[in-house]
C-alpha cells in the first residue's frame, strides 16, 4: 500500500515545476522528518483481509460531517500559501474541489480572501489559529461564517512552530512580494502577523465554541485523553493529526494513534484522520480503523502545482475513485461495512 503511483508521480511533477525553496516548504517536515515519513510508513505496513461474496449493490460513500453532506469521506486539509504552488492559488484549489464535489478547509494562512474563495461555490470549512487577541480571533471566525464556511477547525498542535530544517537551509522566512495572509487583515485592512499562542487551554476551545454559531472541530489530537477532553468541552468533531509531520518530530503516526482515539470518543462526534493518505486504499484503511473521513494535504498541493483546478480535481477523484474501487474489492457497500477485522499487520 502507501503512496499510489498517482501520488508519487504527482509529487515528482510538482517538484519539476516549483521553485525548489517553495517545494521544500510544501513538502518538508519538522526535525529529521521521522514523523513525516512515519505517517506514510504506517499505511505501508498494513494489509487488507477482504471479505468475498458480500452480495450485490453499488458502493455508496455518502458521509455526513459537521455542516455538510459529502459524496465521499475525503476532505481537503487546511494548507497555507496556495499561491506558492500556483498563481491562481486558493481560487484554483476551490474550483477543483467544487468540480470534484468535495470540501475545502481554508487555512488562516491562505493567500486569498475567504470571500473570494467562497465565490467559487465550493463547500468550505475554515481553519483557525487562536490569536492572543481574542477579539481579533472572533472577528476572523465571524468573517469566515459570513462568507459561508460551514464549520471552524481549530488547530491545537501548534503552541510553537515546528523546526523545519529545509526552510532554515533556504533561509525561507518571508513570502514573495505581493503575497500576504489575506484573512489576517484587521478592520483597518492591515495584515497582522500570525502569533501562535503557547498559553492555549481547553477553556479557550469552549470560549471559541461559545462565540460562533458554526460547528467546531479540533485538529491535532493524538492522545486519547485529549480526545475525551475535546468531547467534554463541546467540540463537534476531532481531527487526528500531527500536522503532516510538521510540528513534533517523533510524534506517533496518525494511523497508529487512531484506534485509541476512536475508542475514547466512542461515536460521540465524528473522528477524521490526516497524514500520509496517498491513495484510496489508504483512505479505506483509515475508515476501517474507525475514522469517519480522511483529510489530505500534500496530494492536493501537488495537483494544484501541476495543473491548477484540473490538477486538484484529478487528485481528489483519484482518491475517491480509488476508495470506491477498494471498497468493492473488500466486499463493502458503505463505509459502515468497514471494520478493523479487514486490516492486518503481517
Ligand atoms: C504546506 C503545508 C501547509 C500547512 N498549513 C497548515 C495550516 O495553515 N493550518 C493547519 O492547521 N495545518 C496546516 N498544515 C497541515 C495539514 O492541514 C495536514 O495536517 C497535513 O498536511 C496532512 O498530512 P499530508 O500532507 O500527509 O496529507 C499544512 C501542511 C502543509 C504540507
Ligand atoms: C513565509 C515563510 C514561512 C513562514 C511560516 C509560517 C507558518 C504558518 C503556519 C502554516 C502551517 O501550519 C504549516 O506550514 O505547517
């Protein structure tokens, strides 16, 4: 299993067209990149034990998530600075997502205003970093809601930023001229710097939930005790994530962390997983181990870099078609038919 030929080729294609400094920012991870590679390795270790003769009927991947019903349980993860990958940036991403019938999580660090992204008609969630200026944070959340985003995704794995050796080597510390974080503009139109807040606690999660009418998910949970706390503090969904290996190097792979989180949540809210999902078969393994949906980060960036909106659509359809195909081959008609009995580590 692991990366399909499609995902590997897409990455090679993106590397060929991107400025090497920007490619390394997008592809890289923290520290020695053990967690980055560990995410993919965890999928590569698994094998499927299919069921046979499970009767007729089409595969139906319809999935309900906070604020949205999707044709397939695949969501685009929030990633920063899409205009580093393609000149049309997040507008191209959203156009491709819409064509694929998917859902895009817009990053706080998007290089395009959320209103402009929403004008594509794509279904959106909005990812937030809680800023020490809580009034500003609430204003960004309200702006996302007004633009039509269907849920907020609060990233909780970044009290400080991961150390990225590739960026340090390139001295990549500033965006190219003309690119800014358009959703960090304050009421005067001034773009604020992102300030990661090392003092965040669960009360802040409850505070954010109380300031918005949107469903709230937390992204960046690995420990089952934190999953339980998240549910107790009223969240509407949990994303098992190590930030694609970009924060704590040495953190457990998300697939290995998933079963304990699923057990702790016990069906009270949806559980999503991201990190290392490169094929429909990878998505199936995550669903079989208890995820309600997967998020994908880099494969979408590679599609964007290679082919703009068409490349994003192709990347998503490769995943969802691959998932439907693998479902048929393991004898499952719906995600609910999948269970851990279908997955083994030889
Ligand atoms: C270039 C890049 C930028 C990212 N920016 C953000 C971000 O702004 N907010 C966030 O919560 N996560 C961010 N992430 C993490 C992703 O949301 C996601 O957790 C990760 O990419 C999933 O792993 P994958 O790339 O292996 O699919 C970023 C990841 C990458 C690769
Ligand atoms: C423009 C030079 C690099 C500045 C990095 C800011 C990181 C913002 C957070 C985005 C993210 O979550 C990630 O890269 O991962």
